[in-house]
C-alpha cells in the first residue's frame, strides 16, 4: 500500500473525524520487525483514536492481536490534559522539569497531554496492570511555598462528553527535617532511578559530540561504576530484579 505520510495520514484522519460519530473508524498499526517505519507511524498516531505497536516475534504478534486485541483498539478518553499550577506564583513557576510526558507546555503548567488514552491489559497471573509514571521536578526556590497548588484535568470520553475538574492540594514537602530522600512507594522510587539512569546516558552521549563515534572515557567509566552500585542498592529496596538488565548495559559500556 501507500507509505507516503501525507496520503496515509489523510486516510486515517478522514476515517477518525467523520462528523457522524457512529461512522468514525480508528486505526491501530502493528509494525513487524526492525524495518517498521516508526517516524511515519508516530505522525499518524497523532490522529485522534490511533494507536501503534511494534512486534519482534510471532509470540509477540499473537499476544497483541489475540489476547490484547480489545485493549489496543478501544480508546477510553481523548484530549487528556493535566496541569499543575500554583496560585499567586504564575502558572508554571513551581515546575522545573517534567519526566515521562511528551508534547507538553511546561510554561503553562502542563504536565500531561495525551491525544488518545487506551486501557492496559492485566497480568493473567497477578492481575496487576502495568502502567507508566510521570515525574514532576519542582523548583527548589518555591518548595517552601506550595500550600495553594491546583491540579486541573480535562478530557473527552468515547461518547463525546467532555469533563473538567480542578482540585486544590497541599504538597507535603516536609522530610522530617533531614536531607534524606523520601519515596511514597516503590513505584515512585523505581521511576526516579530510571529517570536518573536515562539522564546519565543522555549526558554521556551529549559529551561525545554530534557525529562522533560513541566511546566511554575513563571519567564516564568511573561514573557508570558508581551508578551500578546505586542500582544494585535500589534493586534490594524496590524488589525488582529486572533492573539487572540496566547493570548489564552499563558493564558492557565500561568494558568497551
């Protein structure tokens, strides 16, 4: 079929935005193998109701199209927006950075902007649902004055009904008078660890310079060794052995 992003996008968009809601058709793409054109699909999935996955084995493919089919083709909500704003301090003055969320406008206090949200399947053995996490880093200069924080949420359900909600919350930044890190749960702790890991790798890649072959100098070998110890400690705290895969990657980089 045609692979030009403009023509394909027009077909997908036209089907998804039919004025008659009962005739709207949403598109889910499943790419097979390493040649899957992710740039093309990422553009297409900006269209309302679209979804995409990449599979690398027959087992992967069967999992998606058989056991998880209803989840990947059934949008829950559209245009989900979440913002965090502080009264009297400007909309964005309390936010320094947001991790785990794309297509956002931090200047307006936006911390989440999802075109289409799909449900996630539960683990057949445990019943747990694997989800994502968004971490918000607040500016240190305003942490002591965050008593009037407002969280705003808006979205449209699959029937076209729109919802808005605003709630005032108090952020408890008291850490018992010490500088030790505090984690409300192991999920947040793991999220912070992985965020630091990604930032470290990005910092190393940036230090190499554009267009240059990636190498690991002695400085970063020592940094990676130190971070491996940190991951090993966190594996015990969050009880997640899958983090060992990050250790394997770092050790491989050290030995390059």
